[in-house]
């Protein structure tokens, strides 16, 4: 593979590894929000309108921004009916084809996300809940997660293409 592709794969994988490891700790933020909600409601009889929606936003950011790292680690769910018995090269060809579909899907999703972010910023969109927080921050986080997933999908495509042509770009399981 050309040096530019190898550099792309290296830097995208390294960046998503850092972001993914940081995002692992967001689960503790989510736990703190839910704990505060439970204690506030049951011990102090507080009505914390913001906690449920904040927990939802936190979870959304957690799985969308962390999705690229999950793809990097190859830990997404895969239907393995025949795949496991195929040669590594045939797996690479199949993965490269499915990566192409994933990239197309993520491009469409990113176009929609950019449009949604633009709308939220232009019209100061707020949630329709009783709390009514602005929607732009979570939409920006979601768009960022989709972008990271797209970049990682392209990196994965290049790696699978290398396997399909018996010229692997990186060693297997280097990011675990």
C-alpha cells in the first residue's frame, strides 16, 4: 500500500485509540448522573428534571464517539455463519465490500448530521422536554462520533483491502 494510506491508517487508528480510551471513563459520568438522580429523588425529594435527559445525552455521546474505537478493536457484532471457515484473504475481500457499504451509510448519516447541526445552531433548537436544553451540543457530539466512525471505517477498508491482496498494512490485534 502507498505510504499515504499507511500514514492515514496509523494516525486514524492512533487518534481513535486515544479518544476511545478517554470515552471509556464517560460511563462513570453517566453513573454519577444516575446516582445523583436516585439519591436526589429518594433521599432529598428533589425533582431533578435535567438528570434523565442528561443521562440520555451522555449515553448517546458514549456509544457514538466510542463507536470508532469499537470498530478499531473489531468488537462489533458479526454474524459468523460461514465467515469463520473462510481463508483470511476471502474474509478480507468480504470485509472490504461490506466496509464500502458502511462508508456509504456513514456518509449519508454525516450529511444528515451536518444538516441537523446547522438547523440546531441557526434556530437555537431546544429539547421539547420540561427542562428544554439546547440541542446543538449533543448534535455536534453525535456528528463528531459519526465522523470518527467514518474515518475509522475508511482505515478499516484500507486494512481489509491489504488483507485481500495479501499485503497487510498492520499486524493483527495491535490495538488491544
